[in-house]
């Protein structure tokens, strides 16, 4: 039996077949590929060389116990490298195409579900969970972020490729392939007047550096070598070496004079405002 098709049905079928053939003939859309010097929200994008990424994470001594957050994560290589060391890793990136690219790159490395990339503005994002903060940003961006970074938990390690933090001098630097990596350790807030059982300790803080005086009885002497490394405080006074840990408004530690080592402690009524150079 011969079935006669309606002309409109035949035309529609022809058009569908033609469209399908055309779609097959057209090449698939290419996946996004970032290009050096492409414009971003605050900076142009340049990748950090892998050797520098490795050195930055070495400087920060990243382990599986860390939470690494990369500010301006770009192609995701720092986040991916940190995750390969076992760390929890998050990339914050404003460009949504970069976020998708990084997510694909992580999946290709077998890290899907083990790292995360989010589209967000650095200045509006909470990164206080970081134990290690990494970045490759311009100096003015570093300075704008500096107050927020200084409010992170004492001991947080901060690593920057190429650019510093102005008056806040790095605790360590390293050079690889002609590129410099900077490391800072967020210091506790120790400025103010501290009461000791035997006297008073007055501290002035300039980032991780400390100056001040120690009063015992009627005698007041300047301290020397005052420094903070996270919440660890060290200084000398009258030939004695003081070490301790700053916890909010208390310090507990040891003081060594000659061969004798004893415990010392101090309390502060309320933390005063940080000096201007701490901002």
C-alpha cells in the first residue's frame, strides 16, 4: 500500500534534516582558554609560574592540615597544587569564565569535589577560614586588603608573588626563576599596657615588631628585640630573654636570665587601637 504524505509534513521533515546536517557540519564551540594580559576587574591576568607556586607553598609550609585560599585564583594552578599536597583549597575569582576553566582543570587532575572555585569580589568575601592565604595582585590591591588580612587569626601565613605589603615587611622572602615570593605571618595584637605581678610592660606595635618598656618597682628599662611571630612574643630586657604566647588580653611564657628559667605572665585590661602603621 502506498501512503501519500501531506506536502507540509514532507517540507517540515526536510527542514529538520537540513538543520541537523548543518549542526553536524559546524565545529563544536571551543572551550574558554585564558590569555596572558587579559583584562580583569582590578588587574590584568598573568599566570604565576609553577616553580613560583611551589616555592610559595613551600614558604608557607602547606600541609594537609591547612586551608589554602587563593585571592584572584586565575587558572586555578595554585589551588590545584595546594590540593595535591592534601590541603583544603578554595579559589576566589571574579571572572566566571576563569572559574569554569579552573573547575575543569581540577577535574582533569582528579580533584573534582576536593577543591572549590567561587565567583566573588575579593573585597566582599570572607576568607577568615584560611590558614594560608596566597595571591598575585598589584601593590595597591595588597594595601587595600592589608587591614582585612591583619584581622585574620594570628599565625595565618600570607604569601604573595612579586608584590609586597608596603610598610609591613615580609618575615621571609625567596627567589626562584628571577621571581620573588613574600611570606608574612599575621601577628597578634599586642600593643598596650600589660600588668605583671612585679610591674608593668608597655608595648608599641609596628606590625610584627615591638618596642616599649618594662617597669619593675621603681626601675624602668627599654625592651629590645621585640617581635611577634603569630601569637608568639619574644623580647629582652635587663639581660633577660622573655618568650610567651599572646592570647587576647593575656600572655603566658617563660623568662630566662643566665641559667635560670622561670614562668611569667601578664594581663591587659582592654586592647587599645592598633597604631596607624598596623593598618
